[in-house]
């Protein structure tokens, strides 16, 4: 066996795992566990995986990296069979993966940097992810990620273009721009380009890229150029996912978010006016400290009022060292109950959104022999089989609670 990668967490971690796969190709009998620190559950799953690997493959070398390892390296180095713990910067350096490289905890707090790494393949995936930004300058009271990723740093536009060109040359038909806070792209670069300006130049310089998609966006930071692309650029997919987190002004203030409920509703309304039919998604936290029944009802009503079909719900998870962890807590069972109610509200909106697609023709990227996602990121099940990675038109014949049913047009 050579190198196996196990990835937890976000799309940025997915991209970075492919960087590591290339750098570590010469190693043998090694498992790299790329951790996430967003929730306690993500950390628990990673620890459980490492302990299972130690039992099942006692001769394998286990290298732990990612945000959880960055924040608390000693805790991860003490797990069975862990031979190295690498920080988020070191994991992307080729020299960190040279045969015979160090066997202890790396210098986790070494100077943080953002550099370009050409990736040409995402194992088992039909779409590719491209890092455009790293770190975060904001300090939301619930979030530990700035401690794991450092301050905001942007990848130069030329490096982004080179990466996308390489992926298109490898046959990828859709690219997702990802990072920790991509709406904050650019202020550290010459000329301070915005995310929208970067995306516009990228599409102009890589005309062979059929589909560009954005990962989660802060609703307080969508720039004018990005709004123009949403309205006018067919290669930018009609799918806007917002890092909303709550629909209650008081909870948003206690989270130290930069937007309020009304601004979230205005962003959604503007997107739908500029791009009729656009799909809306939102990240939401259920059971944030001090959240009463009345405050939760405001978030639940937000999902219903805004008719958000794609909600990504997290029960609140205490992150040691964050201000929210010191606030009066909502009981864990109540957090889970509220999360379930938010998900059900999202499913109701999703059913309406999917049913509205029946009879229409969608643009589909296939991800298996008979499944894929439409331009709206709606799951699609095809009546016939085809090969993964194709772009095709499909006629929607029906819908289930969570997917479109379609036939190739």
C-alpha cells in the first residue's frame, strides 16, 4: 500500500488533500488524516477513525493534519500510531512529505503563507475545487477556524487561472472556488481585486471552462462585480449559498455576524430578481447559546419566508476558547430538536423547488453512471446510464423529496 487520504470537513480540505496526495506519492504504508475543527462531532469522528486505523492496520504510519491538529497538536500526537502532526501550512509544502521527513510534531505556529499548488485530479470526483483564499479576519463568537487557518490571505489571480486551466485540460467541466471566507478575497493583493473581479477575469481567461460555482458566501460582502456576474454570466451557476447562521437579529449580534435578518432577505430577493430561478442555500446554527424558543422561531420563520431549499444545519457545538463557549448554553437535546425542525423546513422548501422543475430541461453534470447535479445544484437521477463527468441536457420527468428524476434530452 502507498498513501491513503481521509478527509473531514470543508471543500478547502478536499482541495488540500489532493495537494498532499501529490506531494506524498513516494511514501509507503501511510494514512493521512485531514481533520476539521468546526464541530466537536467532526473531531470525534476523526479520533474514532485514527483509533480504528491503529487497530486494523498497526503497521501503517498515521499523519494527522488539518484545523483540529493545528489548534491542539499535542492531543492528536498522543493518539495511537500517530507518527507526525503537521500544521495547515506545512502540510502543503513538498518538503514535508519527503521520505524520512521529521517524525514529531511540526512547528505548528510557523509563519502562515498562501501559495499555489497545481492539482490536476480529484480522486473519485466529477467536479474540481480550487483554493482562492485562506484564513479569516473576522471573529464570529462561535468559530474556532481563524485559530486554525490564520488571517485572510488571497491566491493571486494568475495562480488561480493557471490552476483552473490545468483542471480543464484534465477534463473537468465544473470548478468550485473555495476558501475559508471567499467573499473577503483580494484586499491583500495588488490593486485589491474583489471576488467578483477575480471571477470575471477567470472566466475571460479560461473560455473553455463551462461551469463555475462558488462556495459559501458572507451575505454582507457580495461585491458589485459579483452581482453583475450573477445577472449576466451563464457560466456562473445559478446557485447562491449564504453563510447566514441565524434568522434572528439578536442571535446574529451575539454571534458577531456582519449582517442582520433583513439584509439576508434582501440578498436573496436581489439574487432572485437578477437571476430568476436561482437556487438558494444557507448555513444555519441551531441552539446557539441564549437562543430562546422565540428567537429560534425567528430563524425557523426566516427559512420559510425566504423559501430556502438547500439548508445546511449544524446543532451548535462548543469550541473551547471562543466567546460563545462561555455564554449560557442551550441543552444539547434541544439543539438537536431545533436542528431537526430547521431541516424539515428546508425539506419542505426543497420539495417545492424540485417540483417546480418538472417539465423543464436542466443542464446536468454526471457524477456516477446515473446521478449528478443540475446547474442549480439539485440532485438528479437519470433514467439511463452514462459515464461520469459528462455535461448533458436532461428533461425533468418527476421529483422525489430530495432529487429530480430525468431523462437525457
